């Protein structure tokens, strides 16, 4: 890239019959060039469609771009957020030599208070951009409004807030992933059987990404299989002992033929089914995690839906970086593939 940039400047200088230093002064809008010569150089730049190496400019100016990453912390209950963090770190490693500093802020996905605390910490610093996983909708909207007041651009990953003037959203189409999960039931249960939706989160009412999946799931049945009975259990105490008691209560009073878990904690449901030797219930859940793959291989989980969380983190950071550079147009929305993982194909899958 450096060699291409240098050769481009040389060609412009040759055509304009000026020195390389004169071309550099025009490109960087410095004084010391006559109006006539400047116009001639700019005309040649336009004819060649020359794009200055913005990264090289940054290195020369020694400017530092500071980006804040605000995502959930990895917890004992699910390792999902390891993958986006790995993606963010991979992108950060690639661009650190171009004067980019990425600072991580983590919140407890079971506590909106920790999100507010960390969001305030971000706003108290002078960041050029923010990468955010907007887990708590109302609190995220408030945080982003304050970002706009400070003219801090932001990119969203994992779940979208379409009305928030974000630079870009990198992540799944949540409604469609729920719709796909429901479509898979066509191959698992008959028309006269029953489905249980399981939401596992302490802040279910605030986690719009779970509700959006549930909305898509129900939409499929309303359209295609309206005769299927659907019930739901919300598990707000997310430790295994609490989950076990609620599942035991739900499954003892009614029979369900399929369970749909709306997030990565599907392994907890699979563990319960295995411990209680319940073998005739089909299970669909989310995310390519070691604990989920264990039950997928055993056949306790039938399908996992995966949406490349590591790639979300990587592309999310790269998008805010490229926007701050102004080096290329940014797509305002990039949906991740909705991958269906089974015990037959998991070994070939890259997260």
C-alpha cells in the first residue's frame, strides 16, 4: 500500500512537471504552492482517480484513534461473549500499528445497573467512536443519545436499534432467526404436538434480542402451523438449580414435544433433560459453544442456530475504524449468515 501510494505521487509529479514535495503539499493542503500549479495537480489527481493513503497520513501525523468497546462480560453461565471479544481483539491487533487504541468496557448481562455504570464511564472519556452490544434497550437508547450529543459515532453488534442513527449494524436478523427455528420444527414434530418456548434471562423484559427471536418464532406458527399449541416459561433466576425447579414444574404439569431456547443457555435445558432421562423431547437453541456442542453430539440438542459472533466483533470494530478514517463507504447493515448446526456437521463449522 505504501509503494502504491509513492508511485502514484511520482506519476502526478511527472505529469505536472513539479517535484514530489509540491504534490505532497497539495494533497495535504499545505501552503507554498501557487494557485495555477495547485489547480493543475488537482486536475491530474482527478484524472487518475488517485486515493491518498490515509493510513500513511495517520502514521505521519501520529494521531491516535481511541475506540471504546462496550459488551457483556463472559460469565459462568454462558461463554458466548468470548467469541465477539476474540473478534474485537483480532481486529484491534491488526490496526494497532496505525495509531488505534481499543479500550474494553464490560457489563453484567444480568444487570442493567452495570450497563449504565460502564456506559457512563465511556462517556467520561474522550473516545472517537464506540462499538456497542445494546443488550438493554432503553438504557442503550439513552446512552446512544448522549453519544450523539458528544458527536461520538457508534456501531452496533449482536442486536440492532434501527432508529438510532448508527454508523452500521453487524449481526443477525433476530426475527428471521426465530422464524427459521420455527421452520425447523416442521421436521421434528407433528401437527398435534406441543411446543415450549424457554427464555432464560434475569432481565427478559429488557432483552429485546430474545423477544425479537420469540416474535419471529411465533410468526411462523401463526402463518404456517396455527394448529400447534405454544406455551412459554420465563426463567429469571438463571442459576441451574432455579432453572431445574422451573423446568420440573413446567414439564410435570404438561407434556411438550419440542423446546425452543431463545439464547445460548440451551445447554442448561439439555442438562436437565439428560439428568431426568427425558429422551422424547426435541430441542432447538443457539450458539456454537463447547457446552452446547457436547449435548448436540449426544443427540439431546437437535439443532443449534449460529450467527458468527466472532465475525460480528471483528467486522464491528473494523467498521467504526474505517468510518473514522473516512477511507471507504460503510454499509449501514450487514446481517450475519443464519447457520444450522447438527451433530453431523458441527466438526466442519467455523465460528
